[in-house]
């Protein structure tokens, strides 16, 4: 399907396993599971991605139903045939009244220690524990409450770079990140947002758009 392979923590190049090392190596982050990002988005690509997620029991979260004018614009997963999938990422893009250009939402589900969500969030990684602990210590209620796989799920806004909003919580025993660009697009998560696990069911009505640049490169 055409896949790019990179480091989940920094977006850098990886050296594949070889005689000297059994895992994928990043010059900055050492041995890491590889991030695979699809070079295009269509039903066949998502069917393959959801198949991998199902095999590992890893959710692949998507806004569903999609907001008016929004499309799905990217997908990726972290892992290999030996370890299975340890994280998934999906991008959606669409109009927002607070920006001249399109807004982007990136959703990450991951096991502890992967660092993919922290990379998109622009926060220290690999896990959001310190950032989230600061929110909880302030004894404020959650900043957003999404319905995730049918269950009300609280998310907390964590301090992030000015160009984005970052919400973090937990769903199905994994970290859940929701990152929006621009920052003002975070208003989407204060409304009646529903996240659906595409690994449970891949809607034939899902609308695909041009590939998002958010899933590749450093952040």
C-alpha cells in the first residue's frame, strides 16, 4: 500500500534490523518499534490498517460521524510482526470557523512507553504522566468529555506548543491523545464528539481526503 517508516518518538529515519542489532534503530532514540504511515488514504488502506489493529487488540480511533465537511486524511501504526501493533494514529481534516485554512485533528491510541502521542503533542515523553499529573493536582475537572466506544471518557488539556491544543486521557486501557491544529480548533472537543474504533467496524461511508502532512516529520 506504500508505507513510510520512521521513529515514533522523533520522526527520524530508522535503520532496520540486521546482524548487529535485532530491532529498528533511531540515531536519537535508540531501539524503537517502527512507525508505519500510509502514503495514501482509501478504503483498502484502512482495511489493512484495521486488520493489523484487530490482530493486536489496539483501537484505531476516528471521529464518527465525521463533522460536516471533514474527511479522514491519514493513518499509521507502530509495531512489527514480532511485537504486534503498540500504537495507532489517525488524522482528520476539515473546516473551522476560527481559521482561514483547514483544521487538523490527530488521534493516537498507544501502549505505555511508545512516545508517539507525546511527539504529536509536542510534550516531553514518552508518556503524558507528568503533564497529566499537573492537571490532576490542580483538582480541576476534565476539559472535555468525549463518548469513546459508547462510554463517556474524560480528557484533560495539557500544556503544549502555542500552535496546537492537546487533550489526553485513557480509553480501553491505552493512552488516548487528541491533538488539534490550530489551537483554536480544540473547541471541537468541547462539543458532542464521538470516537469510534475502526477496528470494530470500518464504515463504508467514511470519506477520504488528501493526505495530511501532520503524520510525518518532526513536530
